[in-house]
């Protein structure tokens, strides 16, 4: 299988992204978050995977200050979607790895995700205990709050994650 073309999203990609997220997550409604993040734009890395002109995957990394002094930057990964017919083909991996590179270039020292440890562990994510999510997580979700260092420079950031308005909704952080 050919590797997908990875590129930044454009406003004209929204109809395809709307379909992708509906197909990839039929039991979750992530489209409002994706749309809000794309419209927010500041500090958003929005990477699209395309094969033969068709959208087959997408990921967003949101650059967020960490700590009360906001001296460190974290790349918050999510949402990530791959077309159901093309899952397990390396598209998600390519999107995450590209996001890591772009996050490092945007001065993020760490990437964070609230997601399945079995999936995200393959990228080096482990349980995060030093950076607090914007809302308390249910106890059964604490292992799903994970991080991976993007650069070895300096100490690991510590403190609360400062998220932009699209992420500042309790519903994204609790069942």
C-alpha cells in the first residue's frame, strides 16, 4: 500500500473531515470539537492524510502552555481519525509521527493524549502524573492520561495544562 500524502488542512477540507469523523467514530460525536479547533486556529496543527485525492485520516495537535507560569508547551494530541476501511495500514502512525515532528518544531517538549494506552503505548506514551488535565478525570480513566517526551531538553514540565476554549469543556474529559 502506498503511504498517504500528509499535508496541512485547508477550509475546503471540512466536508471530507465531517464524513471521516462520522465514519470513524459512529458512537462518539467529535465533529463539533474538530470544527471548533479548526476555526480557533491559534496553536493548532491540523494534519490530513490523503490517498488518491481522498481523505483517509486526520489528526490535530493543540499547542498548550503547561504550569501556572506557562513556561513550557505541550502538544495535546486529539482527535485522531482514520477511515475504517484503512485502519491498521500505518496511516494513524504516520499522522502521529508527523505531529510529533511538527510539535517539536513548534517548541513543544512533550505530547499528551487522553486515549487508549494499548494504542498510544506504541508511540512511547506512558501514564502522566506531573501535568494535570484541565478537569479531574474519573478514576478508571487515569491510565488513559498519557505523555511522551518530544525533546530531552530540560526538566519535564509540571503543573496544570492550560487548554484553549474548544478543549475547555468538561464533556471532553469525563464520560
